[in-house]
C-alpha cells in the first residue's frame, strides 16, 4: 500500500499545532520532511521481509553454525513512536544437505521487520520464524540488545540502559553448545 504523504503531512501539521510548536522558518517545512522520514522509517510494511531469504544455496554435508553479529537495529516503538536502536545477532545451523542464504540477507531480514512499528520481543521472534519457515534449520536464534527511547527520553529517563531479548527455536535448548556460542558472540559484539 503506497504511503499517503499528503495525509501524513496534514497529521504532522495538526500534531505540531496541538502541542503548541511555533510556525516559523525552522518548522515551515517540517511536515513534509517528517512525513518523508516516517515513510522511510516504516517502509517495512511494503515488503515481506521473509522474501529476502528466497534465494538459497545447497549445503554439502554439515555447513556448521552460521552467526552474523553486529547487525544494526533501527526501529520504532509501537507504544510511544520513539526510537529503538541497538544491535542484533542472527544465527542458524542448517541441516546436513539443507540450504543456506547469503549472509547479507540476514541483515536485510532484521531491517525489513525493524522498519515497522515494533516491540523488541516480537522483532526477534519474527526473524526466527522466517528462518524456520524458509530454511528449516536445526536451530535458529535472534538476540537483540537495544536502547529504547521510551526509557531514555521520557518516563524514567535512564540513558544507556539496554534491553536484551533472546529468541531461540528448534533444537537449541538450555545447555546447547550452539546456543552458548551464539550468546557469547552477541556479548562480544554488544
């Protein structure tokens, strides 16, 4: 569905007026600039992020554990429309004879879901579900550590606080060596 930029501009004008923001040289173009920024920030609704996993490659034997860490996360809190900023680690272990994806696709997957209104727990679960649905791995994980604007610039105003969420699936249970390796990698990068 195409973004209604004019409708967004009108709503932003109304918001600025409702909060008593001045109309001057600095804010005259704000509705247009802000509407374009929001369209970019929420562009994840225009794609099916799981489709980034459509191109796969066969694996001969055991491909081992695949971990991509340090993936930048930029999202928007569904509750307050404030930024969520942090990093993610995405991992999976393909089945012997299974399929793998290009490493950049894991970053695109995270970004695709992050560019929607989100709660962090849901974001990690969406990434893991997509990996399971498309690749059918032995196990999959998404660990996210992020700072939430709803905690840092309003409410308790605790700058520097990080929220870390873990989404694991498949055969990765407590005590599993793969799970421990993914957690260690994430901790090393965050």
